[in-house]
C-alpha cells in the first residue's frame, strides 16, 4: 500500500516530470494536424497542343484507365494549353505507397494510347509538406539594375551552391527557384543564305546533333582483358557550335555553321518571375521533408543562412514569407495559457480548502498529469499543434476535478474524527466509482471519432487523444498519488484566513439550501423555464453564423490576378510592377512579393493557379487601416480593368473542409458540348432566380485564349515540292525556336535552338518561306483560321463538365439546400441533363451533420456507461439531463459574442458533453446512496447539497478559470483557442447553475411516489 510509502510516490512523480520534460522537448511542432486527403497528381506535358486536344488525346484515355485503380474515390481532370492535369483522390486509409505503384503500372500500360509528341506522365504524391515553410529572396548587393550575365551568375550560384547547401540540411527536402533566368544558345539562321547554299533546316539540325553525340558501341577483347569502346563528340563551347561543318562546297571549301547563322548565348523565354516591391529578385521556395518539425526546420534554415551570408557577403539573402514564427508564437501562447490557467485553477483551491498545505498536495495533479500526457504523446507520435495542445489546455481545469472530489471526501471523514491514513483510504475507496464514472463518461465522447473517420476524424484525433490521456492521467494521480500526499503531508490545523473563507462558504451553502428548498417545491415552474431555455437555444442554433474555421485578422493578404488568356509573361511582369507601385504609392506597405508563371509543378495546392497570365501577390499588413487600403486599391483596379479577374485567396493554407472549390456553392453541368452546357446553365439559373432574386453566377474558368488553326493545302505543297515536315520545322524556328539538342555545360543543360533571323512574326500571314529561290507566303500553303478556346477545361468523374460559381452563401445553403436540390432534380427530370452541386457549403453542412451524429453517439455512449456502472436505467437518464443545459450556455454565448459555430467551437461543445455530466454524477451518486441507506428523500437532497456543493462549484470554477486565458484575444492563433474555450465556458456556467437546482428537483419528482409509499408503509 503506497499510503505508508511516500518516498515511492515522490519518486514516481519526479520520474513522470523528468520523462515528460524530455518528451516535450522532442515533440514535433506544427500549426495543425496533417490531414491532407490521400491524393496523386498525374501531370503530362503536350507542348503546343490546345486544351481541347489535350482533353481528347490525354485526359480521356488516362481517366478511363485510372478509374480501375483500387481505392480511387474521385477523378478530376484539367486540360490546359500544353498540359494535362489529373487529380486522383483516394479513400481514407489507402496505402499510398501501393497506390503509387498501381498508378505507375497503369500509366506504363497506357503509354501507347498517348500521342507520340507528349512527354511521359509524371506522378506527384501530395502531402502537407507541399506548402513551402519559407520563401527567400536572393539578389546581388549594390546592383539596382542587373544584366543578363549578372542574373545568370546568380542563378548558377543558387543552383550549384545555395540550394544544394539547403537540401543537405536535415529536414529540408527541396529548394525551388522562382524567377531564374535560363541560358539558351540561339542559332539565328539567315533563310536566304540557307537557300543560296542549298542547305535545309533538317541538315542544320542534323549536323548540330551529330556534333553533340555520346555513344557506347561495345567492347574489344584481348585474351584475359576487355576494353570498352565509346564515341564522344560533345559540344564544349559556343565556338564548337560556330565551327560545326555543314557541307562541303564544290570548290572544296567546308561551309561552317557560323557562315549561315549568328550564334549567341542569350536568355531563353522566361517561364516565371519574382518581384520584391519594385525590384526583380530570385525567389527560393523551401520545402520540408514529410513529417519534419516545421519550427526545427526553420531554425536549421536560419543557421544555414547565417553561415552562407558570412561566406558570400556579396549576395543579399532575405526571408520574405515563413510560417514557423506564426506556429511557434501560437504554440508558445497556448503553453502560456496552459501555465496561467493552471495557476488560476490552483488559486481556487486556497479559497475552498481549510488547510494551507492541502492545495500544494492536490496541485501536484496538474504537472504530473500534463507531463505524463507529454510522455504518452511522444510514445504515440502525436504532434504538438494547436489542436492537441488545445485539448490539453481545455482539460487544465478538469485535471483537478478528480483530485478535488477525492480530497473533499477524505476531508469529510477527517471531520468525523478519523485519522489521516484511515480517512484517506476510506474516502478514496468510497468515491473511486463516482470519479471513475465521471472520467470515463468524459473520455467516452471521443470514442465515436472512430466512426467519424476520414478527414474530420483525423483533424480532431489529436485533441481527443491528448484530452483523454490527460484525464486518465489525472484519474490515476487522484486515486493513487493524492491519497499518499494527503496522508503524509496534510495538516490538521486550520488557517485563520482560510477559516474565515470557510465560514463565508458555509453561509453560501446555507443560502443555496434555502433557495433549493423553495425551487424543489415548484417543479412545474422549473420545467417550464427549462423548456423555454431549450426552445430558445434551438432557435438560436438555426440562426447563428456557421463557418468551417474561425476567421482571424490576417497579417498577410494574398491576391490572384488573372489576366486575359493570351497575356505573355513579360506583359504580366509589367503589370506586376504597376500594381506594386500603385499599392506603395497609396500606402506605407513594404515587402510586397509578386510572382507569376510556372513556379512549382509538384504542389496540388498551387498547380491549378499557375500560368503565364496569373499574377500572385502577397502583401504584408499590420493593422485594419492597411487592410482597408489594400482592399480599396484592388476594388479600384477591378473597376478600371474589366478584363482582369481578381480574387482574394486564403491567407494560410489550412481548412477543415477538403474541397476543390473556394466558394460556398458551385454548380457543374455535365455534357460533351460545353456551348450547349452554357445554355443549360443559363436556363437552370433562370429558374433558381425566382427563389434567389440576387443570384449571380460566373464560369469557374472563364478565361479564353485565341489560337491560329492551320490546315495544309496538299495540292499546293505538292506543286511547290515542299513537305509538311519542312513547313512544321520552319514554323517552329520562326515562333519559339526549334529545339535541337542540349549543351551540357558543367552541371547545367543549355538548350540549343534554331531560330529564323530577321522575321518579326505577329500574324501567320506575315510568315514567308524562302525555298528554291522563291519567297512563298505561308498562306499559299495552309488555310489560316482564328479561333477562341477555353484556357482550362474541367472534367469530373470521367465526364466533361462546365462549372459555374455562385454567390450563394453558407446561410443560403443551410436554410434552402433542400429547395435548391429539389429544383435541380426537377430541372434534370425535365431536361434530361445531369447537374451536380459542389462547394464548401455542402461539405461544411455534411461535416456539421457528422459532428451532430458524433454528439448523439457520445450521449448514447455516456448513458450506456452510466447504466452499466449503476445497474439502473433511470438515474443515467437523469444524469444526462445536464447535457442540454450545457448546450444552452454554449450556443447562447456564441450568439452574444458574434462568433460562428465552426468545427472548433463544435468540438468545444462535444467536450462539454462529457464534462457537463460530472456534476450530475456527484450529486446523484450521493443522493442515490443516502436515499438507499435512510429512505429519507428530502434529507438525501439536503445532504447532497451540503456535501457536494463545494466540489461541484470548485470543479466548475477550476475548469472555467483554467479556460479564461484562452479567451483573451491576444497573440497569434488566438482565434482557434478562443473558439474552443468560449463554448466550454458558457456551457459550464449554465450547466453548473442549472444542475444545482434542476437535477435535485427532477430527482425528487421521480422518487417522490416511491418515497411516499415507503413512508406510508
């Protein structure tokens, strides 16, 4: 028996504190749990092909084959000019390593179905580590204007030194360059010279390729030895290209390539750019390894940057964006609230306990339970994030509950004259069932998370785990460690100051008894008031704002400006300069990051927003005035440029609703003919506008691109003696340049392109071919037509769709989703056209329904646990009456404070469901036992009030005070902890107040008839 062995208990507590401290220092730190939907992205390059061709030639065949992959839940496809994107979403729990191999196997089988000109499909595995942990800027110091050679030198240093140093560090997976210039060797040939010397483009291409060969031709054997043969004819410099022989002339002279073309090393067409304020920079996106600690990775990054800056003082390195500081501040703030809440809860003990030593003996419950929780978190590989730490912080007051109840019962026996050892033993044994029941009912509310599963289950599992572990730890401390400390270290003397407080509490208990005696005589009034409160709560719940996550004041505004589809990257860059200067001239904001182009082809979060005409802006703001200034500027820009599409993106990449849409409601029309689908959508929205007069819709991908379609004239080609391949080669050379080969220069591959000299091509009609001493207009050889196509084409579930975004809100969908669905079903029956509804609102409502189901299962589970423990069906039903009274306070305080009912506040209500019954258990357990022993109903209610008032009020006060620091709107991440805590505080207040009166009243009503019969007999 540990009661006689205090040293063993002290050693156990010290061991828990030591191992808990070590575990805390080693826990992985993140902002939110990694709950990325299991997904794969298949990306296929088809250079030059329009979106419609990409859809027909690549997306359709690949979707048909990928649909047979095991575990695929949904297939979404995007076709854009020159690229196919296929998003495979898998069921939760799918082994993604095996899924990756299955998809690769299917792609290998499907390769023969794809066009020869397309590249091999690339598979990209999506995870939470896709988001960069930091965005850096690189530039040469003291150089305002940087030449191409300066930019190239910086890019080569970044590739060969900087990114390699970063990627060698532990935790850093990849460093991606944005805005890097690419060198290119351009062979600018003179068409007239080619014609004069009778040299074709194919000959030029072939001689350059032959000058850059490497081949292994076999081996020679000489007895015991063998020797490898390899042929190597590689380009080592531009001069090698210039001196490449093209043909032997009639006079015996060798014609060199330098005589036919001007060969230079210059900048290739850029694919991306980055600006910091109005200065062009080289941006670096740093990504961490999967499962790595973001804060630790960022600390490693800072140390590495410091070393590099010392070694390369001529390079200016800046940190533009990073999440680690926000995460670290949020976690630090939560740890501070954990500490402050523990101190406040601890202070309550001095008000209620007569012995000055006892609060210190009971206070050991907090650190012992918390550090034991840290140890188990490390063992179970649970991250230290906002959700898990909030669960621990929410339970800070609960950690004392079991100890308070046990201590109160021990003190009751001490007051009856028993010694400390006997009182500790008997008091603990007597109350063990009640505290165990209350703890398990609290923990049981999280068991239905196993049924919820999926994204939502993964999101809340950390919170459920930490809170459950901490509560079970506090139960062990209360039943095993606390009795030892009370028996060994408590004092029998009463403090004078604490004695006065005790007198005041006694008077308060007496006042409660008098008010309870009046209330229990008017049960009808109690039931009417309770019913009115519950009815008003239901009405409030229907009208309260609903959201996926609480909104906070941003410190960074993210905007996406989509320009007309044919906008070049150079034009996008000029507009970026203009927008940045406009913002700076109308505000005092600095550190604006602007970038565009193809920056990161491996991130599911960004790939759909990457294009040459899509400008991203990240604008740091520090107050509401700056936010208003920026929003006003973009409103003016949108009004001035009606061809621009400007949307504000989410400031941080997290949500509890996994949706492909960024709007609450969007509608997709299924059909091969998208022109017809557009008319179908117009008809549908016209019908919906009768119920929604302010309904506005827009195509999800409205951007169009103009393309020139060329069709060969076979007879004219035959008359001129020109092949289709010759025309194609020439068109490539006068447009983007025809790629010939790659020149390997050190660790860098430099493209070698063949370009026509002196032709400024704006329209295909301007192109002429120089062939056989003839100038042949391209229009003589092909039919030229101009057409307009969609920039991006969407497919869902292997079907072509046209998606429209709407201005329907979460509230509209909450109230009228049934009406909308009914009208859509009616429209489908009348027109035989398939229509689907997507968006965040349907998925948010589905999330709330699942959480509601979780709540119902939790209440049922609580009832079953209590029924098993008490072997009674009536008393457990009476105990769970406290739950709806707790909901009254939660919903009411959210409505009064103007906060939304979101996933986090709903989780607070779920936790409250398990907490609210604790006070009822204490009172009913006492009344039940006293009534069974004496048969005196009124005496049972009176004695329950006297003996359980202090522990009920103490447990509620410690829990509420432990949560108070979480309500203070200060510091990063406060909105998350505030949403969780405020629902608990409001619910605890009403459940405690109403439990003190309603539970005894109902207990008296249901036992009154039996009591009267017993009294008569």
